[in-house]
C-alpha cells in the first residue's frame, strides 16, 4: 500500500558559484559551463531542469548535466519529480511549491553550479474525495460475485452479479436501499460492460474473445432484459450510453476479427456504423461515450510474433466521424471519460516488455485536444502497481478524479483484499473513508460527478 508520509521541511539551497574550471582548457574564450545538481532525492530518481536565455531554450535537462553555454545570464527552473507515490517539490523561500527559479550568470571559461534541494511531500488526493457511508441497514444483497455496477444519478444504480448456478442476478439502488437480488434471465456469459444512462435504460455487453460465452448486447428498459445482436458474428461486445437517445456497441467479430460498431439512437433499433479499425490485428477492449457526440474506443494490437507488442490504439468518435487513431504505449486498454474534455486510459504492458522492478501499469490522459502519456517510473518501488479488483474501466467523476477498486503493491499482494483507489492525475491512492472489510467491491461514477461504491462491507457515496 502507499505509505503515508508526513511533510518534512528541507532547507532549500540554490547557489550560483563562479569557480575556475579545471580540465576544460579546450573551452572557447566566449564559453562557460553550467553544471546542474540536485540533492534530497532517492538515487533512482532524477530531477529535471529547464535552461532559458540568450536564444537558448533547453527543457527536460537531467540533474548531473554539464552544459556548454555562451556567456550571459540564464534562468534555470527546477521541475517537480515523483517516485512511488511521493512527490519531491522544489521550493523557493516565500514562493509557491512546484518550481524553483534562479538566474545564473555564465562567465567565459568558468563554471557555474546550480544545486537544488527538494522537499518531500505526500502526493495530493483525488479531488472530490468526501466519501460517506450510506444506510447500513440495507446491506448489499449480491454476496457471491459482483461483476458490474452502473449509475444514472444518486437515486438509481444497477448491480449485476454472478453467475450463480449459471445465472446472473441484479439488484437496484434507489438512493436509500438495495432491492432484493433477482434472476436476470441471462446466464452462462461474461459481462464486459454495463451502462445505465437513466433509471429506465441499462445496456450490457457480453461475450468473450475465446468464443466461450454467449455474446449479446442486453437491454433493460425498466422491467426485463432483452438480448440483441446488432452485429452479426460478434464474439465480444462492449457498450456505452450517453443518454436515453444514444448508445454505442463495439464488437470483435469472428473470422477475420474485424472491429465494428453499432449505434442505437432514440427508441429505434441498432444501426451499423462506420468501422474505426483498418486491421484485423486490432482487438477491441473498451468503449466510453460521455456525450452523444463523443466516444472513445480503445484497442490493443494483437501480436503474431513471439514477443508481445507494446502498443495500444485509441479512436475518437466526434460528431459522427471517427478521427485518426492515436498510438499509445499500452497493451490491453480500458478508457473512462468524465466528458469530451477528459478521459483516462488505463493499460497494462505485456510482461515480456517489462524491465526488472518496473510496474506494468501505463496511463494516458485526454485533455480535449490530445493525449498525454503517463508512464510508471522504472524502479524497485511498486507501491503504485494497481491490481484490478473487478471492472477494468476507470470510473471518472471529473478531471483527475477517477476511481478503481483493486490492490496496490507488488505481485505478492495481488490476491490481497481490494480497496477503493483514487487517481489524482499522477498516481493511485487509497480512499481511507471507504472500507469493505477485506471484501471486493465495485465503483461507478456518472458524468454528473456522482460516484457510488458498494460491496459486502457496505455502500458508500461521493455526492
């Protein structure tokens, strides 16, 4: 688990010292050297600097670098670094955390040294973390296996659990209590996704790429489930709804393995849409539609070679048109969005591509205009290595406020009890106010910002 670290105060020392430069007699008279150093960091962590001035703009310069620069005045900025769930923030006396700036004069034939010390702090919790336990007099009824959870708002959530004796069961949250679990009439299948845009509509994708499970898009309209097959020959479905009048189903098809989509608008049936895939090697993983004009579809790239390919693909559906695919450094992919302006993609690297001690989790965030890759740091500290407890799709209530249930830690902790974890834009952190007493729970968030977490230990909400 991520250790709780108290803030410790470190003295900040930034010094620009002009000294004679030994061993650099080859330097031109008009040149000097700027040496960047950092203290207060673990040996596996590097600070990064930027150097700007005299027509020079260098970024992502690692500590320990010696730069040959023309004489003149330069601005040196130390940037934030993090490792294992801990932030190391350079500080300036009387100034804000996060950056430290110093102007350095580089003289001809001499060296100027900039030494930056760092303050260690616990990284910030996800925004909106005021989770509260709801009425414990109504315990969650599905005790054997909770597969999927989806909410339309704070007064309606649908939970799907099972199979038990080959059947799937459901229970509905009305804002105060859970209904007794009832047989859905669906069985012997794998539930890949559940989306409930209203209290009168839920859509569930089922099946498996191995063709071992029945494959349908199951639609619930307030009373019972109806199984539908909008794409003939599909072996795997995932589906997402942005509202009562818009749902998208993505499917992997048998044979050539093509990826296709179908769209359900208003009360009509499913219509096949344009395919975002151009290769049978693309395997559909997840689809998320936070609005009727925006969907994110995540693929992994199947490899026929002996070494897995570290490559994931994201296609965006915007105003009815598929945009060009973005390649990400991920394996299997799941994507959660709070709006068309924020998505979090969670992927896993193939084991064969990992270096010793490197966490396998990789992430990318969508800002409304582009993707930014967030790579786990290569270190022996795996305290931010996330093992999923159930639903793979990140549940995002707002920007940099996403949740999963799982376990943080090394491979030896993979079978440990799950807990609620929050994403703060950089790392996963446990949510201490949610406790399932060692049992596995599930979490669901709506695009309106409401989240609900439930399991045998209780039902919690983040209004």
